[in-house]
């Protein structure tokens, strides 16, 4: 009976919260998130995690053939950058592909055009993407679809510190203004 009461309380609180409880900033506990990477940006330049030191990173893993979650999340990240206003220059949003077989630099550049120009698209070899996905605890699996495939993947946005340390993450569906406020709170 107590368990049912807790479930009902969670559902009730979730319905009336400004942002659903499942879609707010969260901190992972007991899990190592993050690590070094060497990838290629959408301009064809080789970059490493060290190239982004000094800025907060807002990291999302996805792919350009994604029909819904990836473009929606990139639109949300664009809204976050707008909401950050003068603090936006302190944040670098990264879109790291989970589909390096199709997402080359030119494909990433074209795909990212409608979104905030600060978003950096990153790709690399299958081995390099495997390493960065493992370091950031990203789930991904190729799923056959028609004559091709899609990628089933986790839809989490990570906030990393200017030193490259994990701070918190946002679930898919988190309100961009709530994300911006959480980022500003971390900057204080």
C-alpha cells in the first residue's frame, strides 16, 4: 500500500511540476562519465577534448538520419544558447555522432545549418566513436529499418565543467529554459 501511495504521489507531483520530474537536471552518482577524445569536427579539423577546455560543454550524442529526437534536442540546445544570452559564449554545445559510417564532416555541417551556429558537430572512425560513447556511458544500437537502418540511442544531454568534469545531465524533454537556469546555477 505504501508503494502505491509513493507512485501516486510521484505521478501527482510530476503532473503539476513546471517541468516533469523525469525531465529535469540530474546528477549521476557512482558512474564515471567523461574522458578524453580525439575526433573530427564538421569543418574537417582534428580536435580533442583539450581543445574545449575553459568552456562548459553541453554534449549530445545522436545522428543525422534521426527522425525525431535528435532534431528536437538540437532545437532545444539552440533555445538554451539563446536563453543563456551573454553567458552563451561560456558554453560550447557538441553534437557527437553515434553513426560515423554515414555522418562525415560534410553531412554534419549540412545537418547543423538550421541550428545554433555555436553547435560543433563531431565524427570520427568507428573505433573513436566507440571510445567516446563508452566514456560517456552512451547506449547505441543499429536497428534495421526499411532498406537501411536507424540507431537506437540514449537521449541525454551532458553538462561538463570547463575542466572536463561531469556536472549533471538533462533528460530528453527538459524545458530549455530550465536547462539554461541549471547551467547558470553551475556557473555561479
